[in-house]
């Protein structure tokens, strides 16, 4: 098998016409949803319902219904928070960082990945709020001059999380919306029903595809990408600070910031890849979200997965090299203690299985990549579980050692978080264009200045 | 695909004679100074050899990493510059020479190599299975051998392509590069731990390998940028290199300036915040006496100044500002390595005199000499690379 390196790989296969691109991407918004859609929605809404019931019980009875106990004061709530924030990171990486690096293959997937970012951050944001136990007092998380002279603890990374996540959400949302504006205009221009026309007109903010509009658009898009890049890194860095600034063995280690960021991108890509496999099939977008794009995503998973593996190795090595017996005990306990099974789930799913992506055959096999993507997400969820629970369950005093077992409420809320995320995602596919119409047109073969006819 | 369709217009020219003369003069001056420094203060000269060893390792293996990165990422814009990185990475063959003084005088550099120190120190006893003379020497030799092999094959295939125009060589190199990446990551970490972290054998930091990696890639990029600008101005590269190519180099440097700062901050912040004496002593040494000025200086020379220079978009396309930034980065990397290692040898007094300059002069002289010798035989542009034509058409 030989590859011709003198030719560029087309971002969009088959060179469809501009009109065809419009039609294809806008079609799901015109058609009434079919049975399969309602069936999927029924499942995700049921999951959401389970979560809502469990959450209601938590509010009614208090966080005592969770499996938390004295040494293990953080468990599913924080695990889920870190997991969902991590999922969000891939979207920003694709839409902002790959944009700054001028990776044109991002075009077909950026919109969808960014949408996933927003939904994932929304889901993640719930957990710190409910974790406080009295969510009706969460307003005090925002520092403001008040009569009680109550101030937040500015030296705590938990507070920095509040600022980082809310800023990140805001910028991501604005970035997403700016990208949607030209598409709203395109939808407005082709809308037949009056109501739709009015709605799209409002959201397109008077966009007329004029040269001046595009000029401003390109500038603001670049600036927002520049903003979003340090923001996305700072979010998971601060999440890692939640653990690493403490002096607990297993939490306090300097590699945490880049390790968490790599892990976040890793799990986020797995989730985006999983969902896109369905989207490209259902919406006939196999020439827009191409196999080449999926392969590149798998390569990024291989890279970030190996970075995470490097961090596992480094942590273990330095735990021994540092010569602190307690630190080393914690790592041995992770690998061979009560929670050894979760440690090995983590290692195999995050480090071993993604290594299969070294082979092109597996990188380009839909079934194989889907399975590995699912495993990666399982592994990354367990990674946070291992970090949080194994460290906490072994207190400094052996008499205070404990064991965490999740209750039905813990599990219910986890299920509910998936329900929320996928419900929002399903609604998104039917209300907004899942691929950027304007950007895809710009990367078509025949839109390129160097395009020669007859190639 | 016939070779006709790959061929580009390139005529090989000689480097200006002043260039090689400058290299030769610096090489001689450096050599004399180095010999003098060994005669007058053997231990201090050995300690300086560690700094220059890690510096040249950064540039050479970092350059090979850039070569491999281009293959594995399928990058197009950087193809015209790849040969320059390949030539720089030839220094991999010479770095063992700079490791030799320390290997012959382990006691003068590494506290852990003293038997009596280990006997009275529980922590060093724990680390002894890793930090001992035999294993140290074995793993370092193994790393050099592996790096040599990758250099041989990667650059050999690339050079073969100049005459054969065989696309299969690109495929082979992509596979080699893929194999190189994990090996590079692990071996560079070992070098960082062995040669820099273990100078203070009680100290440890999990991010340290990443920290050295950041400096490595940054300095290799700066070195490449400097050479590209110089050679292109002299008309020794190909026609068709535009501001867009420069911009890419500048943007990549800018990204790695930020990456280094991020890693450096992460390491400092977490150790400062947790305030555990087993870790903080390393920073405290660097935050006392004269060293504190150097620590503040590091923030400026390694981050603030190059960041400010390269932040504006036009700066990334302006040869003059790119050159200034590249020179500052190279100085900063040396400064960084000095800051990492010297306080371990001299805790209270900042040592800086002609001893510290002897090796850098030798290194610059050697670099220029190697480059001019190598470029006599080798094309400065990989003319047989199938991506070359696309690279010259590259637009932002």
C-alpha cells in the first residue's frame, strides 16, 4: 500500500456543491423527528428522571443518602464533576486550539464538539453545587459585599474553580454563538415557515454575509480562540489544584496540571468520537465527518492517552524515588489495595487499550474505535475515582481508615448526569446545524485558491 | 508519481567563508578556555560541563524530535526547514564528549556517588537502586546508542530521498518517528532526572521531565529559527519561502514560551502552596542571597521578554524580531540550566566568571563548525521530499 504524499487529503470528500452542503446540514432542522429520535429521547429523559428523583431525595434528606463517610468526604460528586469538565475540554481544543494551529480538518467536527463542551460544562457545574449539601446557599460562592461580612476563601482552589468554570462556560458559549451567526443567516434565508424565519432573524443579529461582516467575524473568531485557549488549560489546571495544593499523599504531585489537562482532552476526544460515529451515519455526513477526521481524532487519543500513561509512571516512580514511605504506600495501595480493581480498570482502559491505535487498521475501523472510545471514558471516570477515593480512604491515622461504597443515590445521580448531557445533545441535533455550514464551504476543494480544474 | 513531479528548483551554494571562520575562531578560544578551566579548577569545570552537556542535549535531541514530529504529524510547511534540524541533530554524536568530564569525575558533581554520604543518609539509601554509578553509566550509554541509531536511520533515509525521490522512504520515516516518540519521552526524562534533578538528590518533582522537555523543544525551535533566517537571508535555501513560513516558526516558538511558563509555574505553585520542607528547600536555595535575583531574572528572560516580543502578530513574521526572540530564548535556556544546576554546587554564592563562559564559547564554535562542515556535503533543503512542492505553496 503506498500513499501519495504530493497530494493533499481533502477535508470534505467528493467536492459537493455549496447548495448541497446547505441542504444536507439544514435537513434535520426541516424534517419532523422520526420514531428513532423519540425512542432515544425517551431513554435519555428516563435517565434524567432517575437523576432528578435521586437529586430530589438528596435535597430532602441531605447528602447523608450518599455513600460518603468520614475519611471519604469526596466521592461520586467530585468524580463526576472532574469527569464532565474533562469531557468539555475536547470541544475547546478542537474549536479553538486546532483553529489557532490552522488544522483545517477540525472544520467538520468543531461545531458539534463545541456544543458538547457547553453541555458537558453545564452537567459538570451541577456537581459542586449539589456537593455543598445546601444548594440554596450556593449564591455565597460569588464574592460580593454583603451585610453579614461573609467572604469566600480566596486562597482556596475550590473558589478558583467557580471563577474558572463560569468564565470558561461564558467564553465557550459566546464563541459557539459567534460561529453560529452566519449559519443562522443561511437558515433564515432558506426558511419557509414564518415563525422559523422570525426566530432565525433574531438570532442572526442582522447578518447579511457582507464583506464587512466577514471581516469582523474573522477577527472576533480569532480573538475568542486566543482567549479560549488559555482558559481551557486553566480550567483543568485549577481542577487539578483542588487536589495538588493539598499535602495528601497521592494528591500532592507537581505533574498534576499537565496530566489533568491531557487526561481531559483524552476523555473528551473519546466522547466526541463516540457521538460523531452516530451523527455522521444518521445524518449522511460521512463525506463531511470523514474517516480521515476520525483517524486523526484517534491519533490524538493515542497521544494524550500515552501522556496520561507517562504521568502514571512518573507518579509511581517519584513516589518511590522521593523516599517518603507514606507516599509510596498510597501508590502501592492503589495498585494492590482494596480498590486495586479500579486501578487496573484505569490502567488498562487508559493506557493499554488506546495503544491499539498504533495500528491503522484499528484507527480506521468504526467498531473497534467505538469500543476503545467507550473504554477510554470508563477508564477516565475510574481515574478520578482512584485519585479521589483511594487517597481519602487511607487517612493518616490507620484507625480512621474507611471504605467507600456508593449508594443507589450516588449511582442514580451519575445516570442522571448522562441523561442530562444526552438529552441536551439530542435537542441540539434537531434545533441547530450540527456542522458549521459557512466553515465547511470554505474548506471545500473547489473553494481553494490553488484548486486546479480537472484534478 | 514520477520524480519529475517532485523536483523543485534548488542549486547548492557554499556557506559564506566568514561563517566557518567565526566558528573556527570561537572553537579555538573556547577550547583554550576550557582546558585552562580544567587545569585551574577541576571540579568547577566539571560542573560547568554538566550545564553545557544538558544544553547541547536539548538542542540536538530537540532537533531530532522536530524532525520526527514533522513526519508523524504530516506537517507540510516545515519541510523546507527539516534538513537544518537534521544537521543540528548531528550534535547527538558529540554530546557524550561533554558528558565525559562528569562521568570521569562523578564525585565532583553528584553527591549521591559518595559512598560515605549514602551510608549516613537514609533517603539516599532508598534511592541507591536507581542512583548508583554503574546503573547511571549504563543507562546513559544506552540512551546515547538509541539516539544515535534513530539519528542514523531518520536522517539517512531523508538524505537518500534527495537522489532517489522515493516516497516509500517517507513512509519508513513516519514509522520510525512513531517508534521514536515514546522512546524520546522516556529517555529525555531520564536525562533530566539524572543530570539535573539528582544534583540535589533529596529533591523530587514529578513534572521535572516535562519542564526539561519544554526547554528542550523551545531551544531547538529557537536554534532552527535562527539558522533558517540566516541561511534564507544569504539565499542558501529555496525560493518560495514566505512570511507565512516565518509566521509558523514564530507561532510555534510563542506557543512553547507559554508552555514552558505554564510548566514552570505549575511546579513552583504547587510546591510553594503545599509548603512541605522536603520539597521547598530546593526553591529556598534559589530564593536566598544572590540567587534570588537570578530567580526573578529567569521569569523575565525565559517568559516575559520573549512573550512580549512575539505577542504581536506582525512580530511573528518579522525576521529581525524573530532573530532577537530566538537569541533571547537560547540565552534563556542556558540561563535556566545554570539556574537549575549551579545553586546545588554553590548554595550561598552566585558563581559566575570566565569559567562559566568557557564552555558556551566552545559550544557555539563547535555548532558553527559542525554546521559548516556538514553543509558542504549535504543539501540544505530536502529536495527529494514529496511534500516539498506543497510546502512551497503553503499559505496561512
